[in-house]
C-alpha cells in the first residue's frame, strides 16, 4: 500500500497545481510548538515563543551558515533547503502547457526559514522567488504581485520558456515585516514591532481585522478553488479555526485534492476533530506513519522500555518528492 501511495503522491505533485501549507511543526525543534512554553519569569508563553522566533531568525540572517552553532537551527535549515530543492525538481518536471510552473507555499510560521533556505537554493538553480514584494530599496508587500509569471525569451525571440517560480504567502505575517504609513515593508532583518499574528487564541479576529492578512487568506482560498489544485499540509493541526474553515469549504470543490501529513498516527483523529469531520473524504486524505513503509518514516525508541514509535516530518515528505521520475507522471493505462 505504501508503494501505491508514494507513487500517487509523486504523480500528483508534477501533474497538478501544487500548494503547500506549512505549520509550526515544520520548524521544530529549532522553534518548539506553542505548547512547549509556559507562563513564567514575568513573561507569557506567547512572549517566550516570540523571542525564540526572533533569536532563531537573527541566526538565520548570518551569511555563513557554518556559524549557525546551534545544531537544531542548522538541522532545520538543512531540512527546509532540501524541501525547497524538491520543489525545484517538481517544477522542472512539470509541463507548463498543462500546469503553471509555480508552486505556492503558504505558511503560518513567521520565522525566516523559507526565505533563508530559498536564498541558498537560488545560488544553484534558475528560479523566481516571489514573496509579494515590489520596490528596490524599499520593498513593499503588495498582494497583486502574487499572480505573476516570468519567462525567459530567446535572444532572437525564437522561444519563450516559463521560469519555475515559488510564491511565498505568509497569512500570519513575518518577523521581518514592518508597518510604514499604511503599507508593509519587507526588510532584510528582524524588526522590532513586526507585523505578525500571535498564537494567542484570537488569530481569526486578528487576521480579519488586518487588510494585509485578510488579503493573504483570500489568495489561499482562490488558489484552492482553482481546477486541478492539490494542497499538501504538514506541521499544521488545524487549530487555527479560520484556516480550518477555509480548508473545509475548499474540499467542497471535488477537483481539489488535499493530503494532510500527521506527525504521529494519533494525529489523524486530532485533525478530524479540529475540522469537525467524522471521516476522511475522497478528496481529503490524512496520511500518518502507519501509511508508509519504514523507508519513508522516522523510527524512535524510548529509553525506558525500548518501545518503538514512528513519526512523519518535512524530511520524509521531501524524500518522497525527491524520488519523482517523469515516467511516474504518465498514466499507467496509457
């Protein structure tokens, strides 16, 4: 069964309009989940999480990644870089006459992991990274920039090739977003009073009160409504009710396919409960470690009784996507 699922995931990845939704789980362990923090020492759990995101993001801005002395920060950056490389592989295999050579990455994380990882990948591949900014010295966020394609034209105008692109959309803001008048400026540094949605239980109201965040989510909804779209969700438990509501609405579109990857097997029921779904649906699948062979999951053992347990992380999804071959995109019955 695992072989069939892996093959199906690979085929979908290069034949559909691909969207990823990355949650806080993808930056663990460098940035622990909100539940790992406790109020104390005159600081709320929220403040401690924010400070951790600030600290890690500042480390990521160090030019020489060898200076990332903290092992967890370095390891997670490596995971993101390999993930972005797998996206490049998908884009290079996809047929632009059938689907745009663009992948949308939505993330509720406001750290700078994706930005730093993509910056490294841009040194090796021809790729357009679109974070919605326009401008040169002052880079302003403008949602109208997300619907762009970039092509390479031959010197004699004898051909036009669409250049692969990754669009990064952050509906909960970013640690490097700064308000300037009525605009948001994207800075190349961690800023004080950054524009973010903190995980304080009021994410839905905060998001919809802010035009920029609302616009980011509108784009998320529009992309899921497009025909032949697929959404891969990882590190996200649907506790953000406003995003969960959008996904629930989106799966009413039978052409949309949603694959949700759970960290452990118990996450399946958690996700269903958070979405208020009784069961999975034909176009909404939850995959957990038990759905994959050991080659595609992580094996752990407890020190006390050597009891083994398994997990599925961003690295495992990357391994699946990296194994894509052009032949797998062909119809088995052809």
